[in-house]
C-alpha cells in the first residue's frame, strides 16, 4: 500500500501567482505584505551582487558567512515620518524626563539583508530599518522589521504549523492576546525573522532559539537588526546583557523579553532543558553545504527520543523545512491521486512519524509544497487525525482552522494560500 496519500483542498489548485495582491483588509484596516514574493527581485537578482556588509569565517562548518545588503522600495518615504513619531512616542514612555532632548529620531532608509554561506546559499533574508537620533547622526541603529517574512518557505512553515495547531483544539485566541502562554522552540536561527515574526504576532509566545554557530548569532544581531537582549549566555543560562539599553527598549520592549537565543547544538539544548514542554517546534537547520543533518531526523537517536518527550502530548506540532526531491513542475493538480513528494521527503517524514508518534493514539504527518521554491514544509501533528473516515473531517478542519488563524492573528498573508499549493499525507 502506498504510504503517501494526496489530499486536495480544492478541486482544481493553481500555484500562487506573484502578480496577486499583497494587500489584505481586516475590518477596514489595510495590511500590506512587504515580504510579498513580487518584491523578491530587489534582493534575489542574480545580476546584482549587492553590497557586502560583513564577512566572517565559521568554525562550525558553515564556511564563509556574509551579510549582503540591497535597497528596499518599501516602506515608501511618505510613511517614514509616522515611524519616526512611533519611535519618539516609545522613547518618551521609557525616558519621560528627557532633559537632553534625545527623543527625536530620523529614519535613514530600509534595506534587504541576506545571510549567505560560502557566497552561494541564501540562508536567510530580512528587512532592516536604519535610523538615528536626530541630534546624534552618528548614533545609527538597525531594527529588523518583525512583520516581514521575505522567503516563501517561512510563510509556509508559519501557515501550516499554526493551522495544524489550531486544528488540534489549541486556544490560539488566548495566546494571541497574551492571556495564555505558548512555548515555541526554533532549531536554526539564520537572521531570526521566523522567531521575531512569531513573537510580534503572538503576544503569549515565549520562544527558545537554538543556533550552533556563534558567527550566525553575531551577524544576526550586529548586521541584521535582531534584538541583542535576546542572546543568552549558554554557560550561565542568563541573558548576555544584564539589561537592555534605551534604544533596545524603544525598538523591542514587549518582544525581546520573550525571545531567548542560545548558542548550542540542538541535542545538547534539548537534553539540558528537560523541564520545558513545547507547543510548537520549528526546524530549519542547514549547514554550509546546504544539507539537513541526519542527526536531526534519526528516529532511533537520543535527540528524537528527547524531542518526543518535550513535544506536548495532546497538541504538539513540529514543522520542518525540507528541500523537495520531486519534480513538481509538470504535475496535473486536478488529479487528487498525484503524489508530490519524493523518496527523501517520505523517508524523513516516516522517521519523524516513527520517532514522535509510534505510541500515540492520534496524529498526522503531512508535507506541503512551498510556492515558487523547491521546498516542502513537513508537519508532524499530535492533535490531528487522518485515518479512515476522519480524512474528510481533517481536510475541513484544516480549511476552517486556516481561516481562524487569519482572523485571530491578522497576518499579512493568507495561511490558506500556503496550504492549497499541494498536500500529501505520509
């Protein structure tokens, strides 16, 4: 019997078009997706090498680590004044009696910044704002834009992950407004746009981030505007900075307190932190050769056993970014029996199914194609069911839950768009 079963959310599904609107409307409010794929030529143009901001050599197998900058067309200049007023308001909340009048800010511009391994692999791309105090032009600081996900596979991971969690009867509304806490683990950091996006949109999210390479951590903070206060001293388990600076508080108060960035191997971290139970785990970990380590999906490993113990028993959800090994360009998507995953994705999916769900009553493992890129989001959900007569209900739950996530979180992109690109149950 074939271990992969294709499920279609709609009778006829088309790959998303980058010509579509990147503006969404919520109760009269307009939300523009500054990370829409239509803007990707600004930072993915093969004929434009960009400006190298920094360049270092990794001692953790990632080769040459560099950050390359490209101009960003958004936000437009006519909106900069509003952001300056926002910074000034935040500053006055933190320093209400500013006798030196340092509370005036000036936006200098916006850039795309890409983290690269060996000048080839675009490991991560973020949008960064550069600003300074109006009376201190040399006091330049960088703020990564927490509402922007530039790469489609990150949007796919967020969409399928949160939708699966919501379909598992998880109280998304309460965690969204901070009434309840949601624990998330991100394995692999890159520029940090994924954990920053989650913390920005989910007020109850407390996020542990594990990154093996200190160079990646350093560049994400120094050159890509990730919150410095999030960095944790692995030896002491305490923040590397005893307290955030004034500018850090202006930019990140309310967000950086819920981010914890550790320099550690995933196995060591999860073995050491046995008291944590995670509602969600995101895994996006590739080395300098663009390879996903087998140690992270070995079903018989200590890491897998410990991960199984740390993932919430009732609704725990794991999302893994994988390179697709199937040629999907010529697939007729009107055929519901079509299989869109190759042997590698199936093998990894089966490994997680064995390691995380072998003794579970419920559970579902599925792979979802990422538009425009040769990537797949693999989901392991302990709270969903897909066997027998529950199949149709599962599909209805996914559609319903994606709309619920959209309504609650008001993301700049539709979760449903990243579900209907192609789905295969493993």
